[in-house]
C-alpha cells in the first residue's frame, strides 16, 4: 500500500473503550489504531469520552494519519452489568447517528468494530449506506467445563448457567444474527465461537487473537534464568470465579510437596480474594504464596522478569493477554488446553494440560509446573528464547498486516 496520504485507504475503528495507558481491552483498541496507522491506513477512531486527555496527548506522538471522534456515553453510569450493556447499545446508536450526519461513513472504506464487540450484543454498524464491517475479534461461544469443579459463588453459578443458556438461545438473538449475517468478516478468538458464528450465518470467519503481545513487553532483552529467583512462579489476573485462582493454590500445594522451595506470587484483586486467602491458609501455604493484590500494568511486566513461569487456570478464556505478556518477557506458560489458549499458545513454548476432572487437572498442572521449575538454567534459557520468539510472531504489527490482507482479499 502506498504511503502517500492521498492513496491510503481509510478505516473507521469503533471502540467504546480506548486508552493508550491500558493493557486491557481499551489498550487493544488503541494498539489497533496505532498499528493500522503505521501499516498504511488513514484511521478514523470513533470512541467515547473516557480517557480523552490521554488519547489526545498520545496521538501527536504515535500516529500520523489518525483522526479522533468522540461521542459521549449517554446517561449516568449504570449500577449493574446489564445496565452497562444497555448503555453501550445506546452509545452505538448515538455514534452511528453522528457518523451518518457528519458524512464520516461516506469517507471510509471499511469499518472495524473492536472493543466491546460481543457475540450477544452485536454491532449497529452495518446496513444500507454503511461500508463493509469487520467485526471482532470476539469470543463468547465457549462454555465453562463443569468437570473442572471450580468453586463458584451462588451468584457466579447463576451467571454461568444463564450464559450457557444464552449461547444455546443466541440463534434467536436479533442483534447477534443480523451482525453475523451482515459482517463482511467475523474474527473470533476460539473454535467454539467460530462454530456459533457460522451457525448464525457468518459467511467468512477467521481465527484471530483479540490482543497481541504489547510493544513494551518486547522492548528489552529477556532476563536470563541466572538473574531470576529460582523456583518462583506467578499467577496474574482478576480474582473472579471463572479465572479459578483457587485451582492455582491447589496446584502449588502439590508442587511444594515435590519442590519445597517453590513460591508463587498472585497478582490481582477481586471477589474471590476471601476464598483464595482462606484456601492458602487451610493448605498451609502462607510461606509459599504471596498475594500482591492489584498491581499497575507497568509493574506487572517488571514482575515477569523475576519469575520462571506463568500459571493460567481459567475455566473459560477467550484468549489471555497475560499469557502473551509473559511470552514477551520470555516466560513460559502452563495452562489448560482449551478455548483461546488452546487455539493460539504455541506448544514449543507452553505446557498445556487436557481439560478434565479437577483432580486430574491439579495433578497434570502440578507435574508441568515442577518440570519447568526444575529445569537447569541453560535448559530454561532455551525454553525462554522459544517463548520470546513465539511472542514476536504475535505482535500488533502482524495483527495489522493480517487485517490488511483480509481486506485485500475482497478484491480478488
């Protein structure tokens, strides 16, 4: 694609959340904008008013051909999750109306709906007079495996049952059905969501991560094993039921029996903090586990430079940003072979355990954690190099290249 502005194609990125200072979904949207800009697109970034100051400051530093369009969120901040989604739908309607009235839709070649792009809530950015839509990457088609025996609260059990029912009933969801049929491309983070998208009428479905290894994780050389604390491992994420942090504690109990010097740092906060801490005490692991609470994203990357592995125990994970960040810092990942992690984590730099009953999971994960902790420094450095190499192939430049290739394919 030519670098001259007059020949650059124009993409409208729809991002309800967008922030240059975040490693979450909002950060993903910002990275899509920056790297599509750098790869030769004129970017029209449509977002809400949140993080406005940070975006405006970063635009001058990181982009050349990106224009910012902000549509305020309607009404007051909701008190419930459902209220939040309804507010999002109202924002979509207001944003599309703004685009129609301003003539923005007539100036773009393609629309990429990225953040809050959901199988259930769909996108309003399709229909008569609207450019082709690339929707996603999305998850949402995966169902938590009951065999894992995750200790969920009564509220979480109800939520999971309702979610499972919603996936079964999504065929009657007009928002989902109309978006899947209208989108020129549907990008999905796992095979389960791909199957649901096709069943709803999506013609072109492609597997693609909803995140990538952040540039900062790749900005400096990997720390060698000799410079890291021996027998140290980590768990990173929100302390919520579907992430199953209690499973990580149960795994470490088995690990300590074989590797007495093993220690785990748990980074995160959330509703499962009480259950997590009580399990640590009940299993006698207070000296072997440090719960650090919520840690700023920049400090998470620094922490990864002093750990030997990342353990991921999620019941259902669309993809897993923490796993990519770990690989970027040369840290191998131990996880369950399912959903997004099973679809994208490279086997040469990750150790994956088949899903199954909880006892089998604990034994399988513990065996793989022990194996990695007991590697010699030379063996660990070789594995670390493969982890870094894998992360370098899953970066934002590659994501932008794949997006461009998909659009190019329409012409052929």
